C-alpha cells in the first residue's frame, strides 16, 4: 500500500489554546481510517488543520511526501485533498447541476465529472434540476460527496457524514464510501456512528484530548467492546 496522507507531530489550536498535541496519522491509498473520539477530542480540528482551514503551530501534513502544512485550503485542494464538511453546506439556492458546476469551475479534465458522479449516484441524477434546499438530508449529503469528488481528490476527508440522517440513509452513505475506498480513494472519516465507521474503515484511530490514544484494525476494535466503552463511553 502507498501512504498518501501522512500527519506527523501535528499541533494546532485556537486563540492561543492548543487542541492537537503532536498527532501522528497515516492514510494509505485504497484504505479508510475512522477517527473516533468523544466530543471535544479535537477530531474536527484535525480535519481543519489537514485541509488548510487552520494553520498548525508545529508538525507536518504530507501528501505523497509533499508538505502541505500551513498552506491555504485552495492549495491543499489542488494538491489532491477534499473535505465533506459536517452539516453538508451545499448551496441551498442552486440546483444540483449548478452545485456541481461550481465544483468543477473551469476545469475540463480529471476522472471525476458530473456525468460520472450521476452514474454513481442515480438518485441524485433524478433530482439534478431541483434546488439543494428541496433535497432530503440524505440527498444533500450525496450532493456534498459528489461536489468533493469533482475536485478529483486522492484523499477524501469527511466530518460526521451520518449526522442527522435516518438509519437507512446512513447505511446508504456507508455503502457509497466503502465503494469509493474500493475504487482506490484514501478516506479519513470522522464519525460518531460506530456502524458507519465499522462499515467503511479498515482501521480505527481514537483521539482523546488532542492525542492519539489507540489505533487498531477495525475487526479487532469491534471485538473489544470493553475497550470501545472505555475510550468512547458507548
């Protein structure tokens, strides 16, 4: 396996306060890592620092050996990293088609195109002329994923994609992410829903108070209910 995303010694925070205390993390091509932890552990902060939305105070964020730490988000995106934020944040007053056009901009090359996104997500294709605010929560999440894919990333970051969705829709999202992983995409998934994390991730990493306190293959973590209870309170 090829290590695409490597985070080493990452420290970051807000307003003089440190949230991440030397985080080390690796995501390989065609693999998915689920980042779990209690509220306030620093999971979203880690995604923000990787994506260039938050400037680290120390450490590196490398994509195939190229250090991206401290670079603005648009440069990180061009390098091959895309983020599906919590709450989806689609353009509510634009149609599905228009949302995807915004994502592609003037680019005319790349393996991910609106046509391929619609092929992967036929339900979204049926709604392509509807405004985003007319979509269900699950359809909006699919749109957010499609929009990220149109950036043609090598690494996909997702912040709580199951948030606010019905269980059947959560399962649909999990199947989509597992399919993308199997197609060779590297995925870093922040998730509270363990069923989604277990369905998608090859590895479980647990963050507590800004530090990695556990990592193991997903099957091993699933079998150890006392460990999950101690680390996550579930």
